[in-house]
C-alpha cells in the first residue's frame, strides 16, 4: 500500500509522512480484517483498495489545505471511513466527525479511531436528515458515493455553516445530477464553485463538486 500511495502523493504534490502512511495502512488492514464479518467494502485486493479508497480520499486534501486548525469537518455516510478517516489522519489538527446510519459501521469506526490513537475524531450514529433538526453545524461537510446530488444537498447543506464548504465526490460526469439538484441547491443556499475531474489512477477518474454554502434567501 505504501508504494502506490507514496507515488501518487509525490506526483500530485501532496506531502505525506511515514507516520501517516503507517496509520493509513493500519486503517486498511482493520477494514479488510473486519470485512470478513461485516460488509464494509466489495474491494478486497490490497492494491485496488489503496487506489479506490485511500488515494480516492486523498484527492480531497487540496480542498481543505487552507483550513485553519480547529476547523470542524463532518463526513456524512462515512461507511468504513472514506474519506473522513483518511482526512483525519492527514489533518490531525482538524475536528472530524464521522456520521453513519448503521450502528455496526459506527462501532467499527469507533474501534478504528481507538486502535489508531486518533484524538481528533468523533463518531455519530445518526442520519444527516435527522441531524439537521438539531443546532449542529459544520465548517466543512464531505460525502462520497451516498446518493444523488439533489438528495445530498437536502441532507447536507442544512448542517453546513453559512460560508462553509460542501465537498461531494461523484462519478466523472455529474452534469445531469447538478441540473436536477439546482432547485434544492438554491433553496438551501448552495452555490457550485467548480467541478474538478480528478485522476486517481490511469483511466480512473472521479469528480469533486465544490459547493459554497451561502445564507439562503428568506
């Protein structure tokens, strides 16, 4: 795992330490071990796992590199911890909340946080649409492979602070989804800043949709 992740990081100008690589490797090992009992991922080949989960998650780093220490980031529908756990490992100065609706996955995430010795991560068993009924809000929200953009906007933007950031990881062509999501984005103050197509391996790409949260109109 180290080699492929290191090569990709160097190629893309991302600094990564041996300690961070070791924590990423521990996370991968814990996912694959637990996956024998709980369905966390269909990807079990170590190299494919490194590319499609770890490197995939690392592509969000440039979008949060400017965030000051103490920023609150939520990963909605975190699953096995992608991208949230990876970002927490890479930015241990951020407060990261991993949110998932399945108790077994949340238990796994909590066990992983403890095993990795991470002190900047909190795991919550809930759904984003339930969380939005509280006063909880985050500076940045990330989401990966959860639902269509119209649903994501309806769930995630209400828990994103005004002037906050919503980062959605989608397939290489997200234009139709964004068109359908436009009314919901407008309703909740979401403004699409840009859509970047990012390559995680030769011939393998995904989109990062960067949405700024404004104060919605009355």
